[in-house]
C-alpha cells in the first residue's frame, strides 16, 4: 500500500469512529432524557399519593371527631 491509501483508510476509520461516537452520545442523551422523565413522573405520582393519603387521614379524623 502506498501512503495515500494508508491516509485514506485512516481517514475513513476516524470518520467511522466519529460517527459511532456521535450515535452513542445521542443514545446516551435519549436514555438520560427518559430517565429524567421517569424521575419527574415518579415524583408527581408520589406527590399525588401523599395528597390522597393526607385527604384520607383528614376524612378519618373528621369521621371520628378528632378534628373537632
């Protein structure tokens, strides 16, 4: 092989590596976004459950006369 051929192969190998790295970064970003979305969803669900539990506790207190 001549130097030109070696340079061309090296260039294409580097180009392929760059493309693979970019795709990996995009996949990582998507996974991170999905994780963040899941976290936010879980926090919202937790807040809703907490509010429902508080409402249930207040209802029991009202029904038993503890709140009076």
